[in-house]
């Protein structure tokens, strides 16, 4: 007897992110050229590549901060199309951390963490505050809850930004060079938070040139150049035996 397909199992097996044939232009310049990119649930993917290769544009398309011209993007089973509803649904599931921390300067750390859960998730205030304090604890910033972003160091602000994204209980976290605006001595404290998230099984796409991070937590490394995914592989294979000449040239520069 053939049993009915189990939809829960099917949903769990489907990728959380599916980009198929995605292209994008700025004016007459094509910056993404037929990107096919899939991320499985629980997978940790590092995206690297030279400046201007389209890394930010690609991950910004995943939550519609940028809109593709061609191709299809499905996030957690919802297609990013022209309906605002779908875009809102997708954004709720996708947490994003930027190079510039993008905290609200006029709100305290705690308020920064509570605003989206209150306004978008309609979470009751006590629950939003409890969640916020829990994540501040997680990123070891709890004692700064009532400060304003400008009173914190860059590393602390970036940890607040990560905690803020986590308060929305995202299904996937996107990081766009989260440590590249930081003073060198603050890079590790942010990477430590990212490593612990990865170890706990958070699905992550990280644009970063921190190759130590890639080696220790990535399931897959993707290399982009000139709007295309040129090469991808397991970290040890990617670093020790890159197949493409452009990958080798890039790795030589950054390592
Ligand atoms: P990366 O993140 O790999 O450095 P980006 O995705 O930021 O690359 O940029 C890809 C290309 O698109 C670059 O040539 C960049 O100059 C161009 N670009 C990025 N954002 C814009 C924009 N808002 N308007 C016009 N061109 C842009
Ligand atoms: Mg970028």
C-alpha cells in the first residue's frame, strides 16, 4: 500500500531559499546573471567574492530589498512576486544584519529590539520585552539595554543588531559583511555570536571574507564574480583545491 505523502516532511525537505535564473540590472548594467542558489533548512552558507561581484544584491533580493528583473525566488515556500502580502510574509521569516548596523538612533537598545515584534508580529508588550531581554543576554549586552546605540562600541552595536533580528524568530538569517565596518579588535566578539548561532542550527547565509569563520562553520562556500556564481563547494575542498582560476586569484588576495 502506498501511503499518502506527508506534507510536513515534504515542507521540511524543501529548501528554505530557492533562487532560479535570477537576473538584475541597475540601469543598463547587469549585476546578477542567471543566479541559481538554493539553501537547505539548517544549512550555513558563506558567500564570498570580489567587491562589486553582486553579493549584496543577491542577498538583498532574498527579502526584496532589491527586486530582480528575471527569475524566480521562493523563500520558505512563498514566492516573492508582486503581491505586498507575499513580500511581508517573506520578510517576517528573514532576519538581516548589515555592514552598517542600521539601528534606530533615537531608540534605546531595548526599544530597538522590541519595535518590530510589537508592530509587525503584534506581540504583547511583556512578551516582546522578555524576548528582547533574552536575546540581549544571548549576545552579552544585557547591561546596556537602556543605552542608545551611539553610546555603544561598533562590536556592541552589531551584536544588538543581531539580537534585534533574532527577536523576530526568523527562519533564516542573512548577514552582509557584518564585521567589515568594525575595528579589528571587535571582529571576534561578533563572529563568536555568529558561530554560536550556527552551532545551534540557525539557517544562515553570510557574505563575509572571514575565512576562519567559513572554515569552522560553513557547510558550503559560494564564490561570486561579475554577477555569477563561479564556484561552490565544501569549505575544505573550496580552500584547498579551488577549481576556477578566478577563485584561486581571489583566495590568494585575501589569505
Ligand atoms: P558586492 O556586494 O559584491 O560588493 P553589490 O551587489 O553591492 O556587490 O554590487 C554589484 C554591482 O552593482 C556593482 O557594480 C555596484 O556598483 C552596482 N550597484 C550596487 N547597488 C547599486 C545601485 N543602487 N545603483 C546602481 N548600481 C548599483
Ligand atoms: Mg556588498
